[in-house]
């Protein structure tokens, strides 16, 4: 793993959270996508990054740990089951991992949190997000992609059974004239480790790193694997 020294005084940890349980797809984090375990794509992208000092997977599953190690990640500890349930918060697993590493004598300044369920983010995405993070004064960063459904056209239905707009403004305009909106795509979160606490919400990170839709697929159901495979083939064709 080549380490660019541009931010040499800052040690950057790539942390990949991958619990064993999954409701939508059994064994989701190691399910096959185009002949390779899902988690492998994130491990390989992090390993090719110019700025990561270490790539660590935090998991409660020995099976996931074995697969992750095969593809180049470190698994210096297993996550306690109490931090890997359906209602466990990501920040709890992150803080546990940071403490475990510090107990081992490993200290990091910056966290790059990379979820394995977003397999199409590239090493270049990670590097550009890191550069954006430092350019913006090390303010907490989250990757985003264009929102598929514009909030001007989204409605709730009130108790009286009538449509209510989400945005309190006129929605009669051409689509090309609508202001741009983005969604948190879950691919990359970057935070200063010293600022992490139980109250940290990664989805509330304020600095955006904009990614295209084709690299922002979130694997939650079986159909998402098909979508990811389609985009993966398209991306591979572009490289040929």
C-alpha cells in the first residue's frame, strides 16, 4: 500500500464496519458480486488509496474476518456481539475499534469510515474525499450523490387525506430549473477522531463530496446486487 506524504503528520485510519447479521440478504457483506465477496471491493479500494495508513475491518463474524483478511484488511480484534445487533449504532462500533487500537498502541488522527454495502466507490473517490476534507479545514465530510426524486415533487398525506408538499414553495417549474438536491450515499465519511463521541451522527457531517449515481449503489436487497453488477460492468468497459 503506497502512502502519499502530503498529510504525513496525520495518521488516517480506513475503518470498514461489517457485522455478521443481515435481514435483507443473508451473509450480505460476503455475498458474491460479479464473482467476488461484496466486502472485497471496499477493502481493495481502501488499500489502493494514497492516504490510508491502515485498513481495518471491525466485525463480530469470524467468517467475515477470514474473507476480509484474504483480501488485505487487518482484523486485530472481533467486535463484541452486543455492538453488532440490529439496533447497534455505527458510532458505537467505531468508538470500540478506536479504543481497541489505542490499547494496542495504534493512534490515528482521522477516520475514513467506508461501509462495505457501497462497493463501487473507487480509490480515487476516497483520495479526493480526503483532499476535500483537508481543504475544508478538516470539517466532517460525507459523500453524496444527486437525489433521484426531487423533493419539490415529494408529498406526504395528512390526516385529512390530502397531499402536503415537503418543501413550502411553488413546485410548478421545469425539471431543469429545479435547484439541485443530494442524498447521503453512505460511501465515505471522514471525521477527526478526536471529535468523535456517542453523539456523533455521520449522516450529519457537513462537508459534501459529490459522487455520481453509478458509483453510489447501496446494497440492501437482492435487486441492488443486480444494479451494482450492471454498473460494475459499465465501469469496467470504460476502463478497457
